[in-house]
C-alpha cells in the first residue's frame, strides 16, 4: 500500500476513500475506481493529483490569460483561428514547468518507490457521463518510470483536456469545455498477460442479461487503438451459460518492458489464434462484472486487465448507446410508465401480477372487437432492464387493419417515439376495409354498452369482499394459508384487475369515438372543456379528509401545536401505540380509511399508508400550515359550477338537432372517465391485500430458510410463490431463483431505459432532442389555463417535500401518491402521460394548467426558473428575466 502523501494536492486512494464526494477533487475516472474499491473489487493501488494541482500549474506558468482567451474563442460561434489557438495553448501546457511542490512530491514518490512502473491516467470531472462517455479521448500513458517521465506523462494528461478530439466531442454534444477540470491518476502498473473491456449488457443485441467480453494478449492499448481483432465471449449470467465464443487471430500484443518502453510483438498464426481466456476465467470475470453492475445499478462498460490469473479493474462507466438488433418485435412502455408499473424498477412479483392480467386481456379484447393480429403473439408484455413493456408490434398489427389508420397519429396519441419519416403506415379506405371497420365499430359499441351496465354491481360486490377480508384473515389458520393465498391471487385479484383493464381499454375507445364525432362539429371548444369537474373522484378523498381533519385540530390550539411541532418519529410512535389524545384518534381514522394507498401504488414493495403513515402525517402538517385556505370542498364545487356553465354555453352553440345526441355522448364519456378512477381505486385496494397476504407467506418462507428477509418474496413471481407453497418448487431452487431475480432488479435500479425498444430504436443517453438554446417546449395540453411562476424540478415523490404554495411542478410523472401535493401547485408539467393520466385528471379537478409528455423536461429546466405554462396549447415557455 502506498504511504500517505506529503502534498495537499496528491492523495492516496486510501485517503480518498474516507471522503464522501471526491468527484470535484479527483475527476470521474478516479471516482469510479474509488467506487470499485468500496465494493471490494480489485483495483491497482495508486494516488491522484487533484484538479487543484492543474489550476496551480496554470497559475505557475502564467497561462491563465491564454486559457481564458482560448475558452472565449470556443464559446464564440464561428470564431476565426480557434484551432490554432487551441493547439498553441496545448503546446504551452506540454512545455510548462512543474510547480515546486508537485516536483518535490514526484521526486519523493520516485525515490520511495524505486523501480515502480506507473499507469498515468487522465481523470476529467466531466467524463463518463450518462449521456457522454468521452471514451478514449483523454490521455493515458502506460509503463511510466522515474520522476521526469512522470512529469511528462502528467503534462500529456493535462494537455489532453484541450485535445482536438475533446474539442470536437464537446461541440457535438453541446458541452462547455470549461466546465471540466482535470485530475491525474498515478496508478501501479499491472504488467498484463491479458487485457480488455466488458459490457454488462450486450450493446448490439440489447439482451439485458448477456455480457460481452473482449480480450487481447498483453496491454489493452492494441485493442483500444484497433490494431488487432480481439477475442469475444458472450455470457448470459441469468442462464449461467456461455452464449457465444469468437476466437480471432490476434496479430500482435503490446508488452511492458523494464526500461519503461512498451514493445509491440507480432504473433504467428499459432500464437495469435490461442484463446485469451478459458471458460473458468470468463465465468470469474462475468461474476465480477455483475457485482459492479449491481452496485452501480445501471449497465456498465468496464476496462479490465489480468496478471497471473488475477483480474484488476481500472474503469467502469455507463454504457451510452445500446442497439436492439436481437430483440424480436418492437416494445413500448407508454402508459406503463406514467405513474404505472414501469415508472421505476419493477420487482419480479409485481410484474408477474400485472402480466397475469395483461396476457389475458390483450388477446381477449382484441379478438372480441375483431382486431387481433393475424400472426401468433408469443407475449403481449415482457421485461427489459427490470421495466415492463407492452408489445407495440402486436397492437399495431391489429389497429392497422382499420380504415383511416395513420401510424404517426397513433404513435403520437399514445406517446410512442416516431422513428420514421412521414406518416408511416396509412390504411387505405377500400370497400373491404370499410366493411371491416363497420364490423369493428358495431362490436366495440356493444362491448361498451355491456360493460357500462355492470359497473355499479361489480364495485359493490368487490368492496363487500374486501370489507369481509380482515375478519377472514384473522381467523385463517396457517395450514389453510397456501390454498387461500392461491385462490385469492389467481381468482379474486384476477377478477378485479381484469375488469379494471377491460374498462381502461373501453374508456380509451370511448374517448376515440367521441373525438371523431366532436371533430365533425368543427367547434371552437375542445375536449378539455368537457372532462373536468368529475364530482366525487376517489383520488380526492384523502385531500378532503386531511383538510377536514386539519380544521378540527385547529379548533384546539394545543392539539394543533402538537401536530405542527412534534417530530415525525414521535407522531408515528404515538399512532402505533394507539394514543387517543391530541386528535390522534381522528387522524388514525383517516389512516384507516386510506390504509391501502401509498406513494407508489403500482410498486408492491412499497409500504402502504396503513403500515407507515408518515406521508399522511406530513401532508396533515402541510394542511395545518396552509390555514383555512385551499379548501378542497370549495375547489370541487367551483370546478362543478365551471363545468355546468361550460355545458350550458356549449349546448347553446349547437344546432338544435345535434344538441341532445352530443350532450349524451359527453355524459357517456364523463361516466367512463369517472369509473376509470373508481376502478383504479378498487385496484389499489386489492394490491394492498395482495401485499399483506404475500408478506404473511414471506414470513413462513423466511422461517423455512428459503428467504433471508421477508421482503425477498417480491423477487419471486406469483406462480413461483404458489409453486413453493404446493411443493412443486423445492426450497433450493426457490432460493436460487429469488437471488437471481434480486440481482436483475438491483442491476437496473438506477437506469433510465428507453421508452421504446426494438431493432428500429437506438438507446442513447442524449439529454434532449431540443437545442440547448430552446426556450419553448411542446407537450400534450391536458388541463386548461395559463400561469406564470417559478418551477420546482422534483425528481420523485420523496423529493416532493420541497414543494411550496404557488410552485409550478416539473417532474417525470405523477401517480395517486402525489395527489396530496396538488393543493400547493400553480401548474404541472411532466415528461410522460396524456389526457387520461393522473396528473391530467387531478389538475383538471383542481383547475390548474397541466402540460404532459414534454420529453426530457426535467433536464431542460432548473429550480427557480420563471416559466409560463399554457395548459390549453400544451406549451412550457421560459421567461427571460
């Protein structure tokens, strides 16, 4: 191990591991190596010359003015002579003298580490970004020996910050070069027998459990420079098998020499055709790569080297481009993502529940209205990168048969990325196709009529079942649990969720039919004029209950002070202890009524409010702080009155002979929209009870030694849990299965996958399709009104505590867990969603503007920016101050 440094700007890896955030000091590459060390991966020991050392070097050589002049030229579009200026500055860096403290430190290092060989690596603060890797364009100098050679290598690394390729890369990716600062790693040189790179997912086929390993003999510079064709090994870690092995002729290898040189040695046919790694080494390397991916939580591009059979890792960075040549059909998470099952990493159990319904409803519904694809559909949904997707190819194949189908209109309406020119597929209006369309329309209207007549009775039956459930479970014997669990999940849950999915499909079709009829009127009104003021929406009940409870508490100053000032931990402890004092009994009643809700209702791993009421308590405190304002009763009444007046005005604008028919269609649409939210609420209640039952089963499996923690059960599928209970899946196999599924879950928990996947789509991590200078962003108009104000860019519901009265919320999506925050908001804009999404529905009920499906919006705006939200036109506009 290297001794502690004597210089303030030269840090050993050991010193740096004690710092929480070293990125600004040591750059991205060094920070990556420190992260690898923390998880126990073998990294060659070393030191880091900090970013401050580079700044000191600039000052020592009186280059500050020259540097600023070059940066100013790079900031100036079409500046004359910029290439020459950059080249001159680069030469000045290479010719500069070292500040005395750096020279002394390097001399001390050379004297105390005699005969040591070093790998000197650039470590810029802005390389290895999610959207810009800067791969291979900063300098690395290998096999460096002695003080003077170290000085030269460090200067080369510093100068590479202004290399031609770096300047071009920054310009292409709209990255300001001045934002980067350069540190330098001085790392023990591994005299490599073999080197290479590894991708934790296959970047060409898109297979998310298949790793790709490239390997060459000797140092990795020959591979990076493209001087030879490496061996390639493909390994599926989930299936535990080598899926491909290409042993190529390696024409040469580069070997480190004792005098500091690196010699290129040509290999004959026999030498060059030997495999670099044997099967055991491929497995060992893959296990380490999986370990790294699980720690990072996203696909990684890893540089490795091997000496004497020991692997060392010198870099791990995000994979910035993934192709999908190996993925059959095209897939989308539209509608799954907006507060839904694909809004964040999804557990195996949650997806198995959802897919249980999805694989039934899709073929049944499409067949019932005669738009089932003509080909056999193997799967209507599947997981990629631990996120659910639906089969875009299959759905399109069905709707393409309808007259007047325009692919671009379809894609834009559901939020699918358009990856073609023009309108795509357009179905002609032939007599045969028109006849088919009439048949589909008749079937569709019959299905809509039939489902409409059953909703009230269905809801009453299902609620009665749930109300009886607590007593049933209290009396349920352990011996009866397996049979009850299997029946509840496979039958009770299925009945509720299938009906909900069926209604979603029907609601979407009712909306489509209404739009088509409404367009014929050529009215100045829009669909948005008719779908607000849906009185009694279940999602608003929690807000109303919290407001009413706050008003009761406010009547007692001592109780109000208790709820405002008592720490959250104490409030929860008092609630758990059943305290009836300070209004806790009234608040506990609110928790009981809404115990089935949570901040992420389609993530079954998340605690419900009945298990942890912190979110309810936080929002009760919020209601107390708001005082008597923001009365949700007034808001509901106001929206209902606005809707009634709008309907009167619209009716008066219609010809008499069209009035009754159009008003009836509006009421039918509103009926379906209201019931969509009611069935969603029922679905949420069923997920609560599925969670409670599954955790109870998990306790038994933990006791049997199958699970480490009770929550590990969520890494088994529904069918696997049932199989364990009926004995068809043995304990050893079940234990192996949940561990693999947990590895899969952890591998992608910090990854943002593409919205569409398939051979026609490329995953890149670009920030935005919009230019950096854009100040107006278009989305889907979802709730009318125009508001100007300052934005809060909120990452997730946990970050929502930062919201204050009058804020404009900018976020990726919202789901029912966000509803309690809407009384604070002046407007909402999200990256995903559409007219029927949660943010749209709740915004309309609160009468605040909403614009949804603005791509990459959270990366385009920053906290405090002044913007204008036009919910009727679907615009988010930056206001320059």
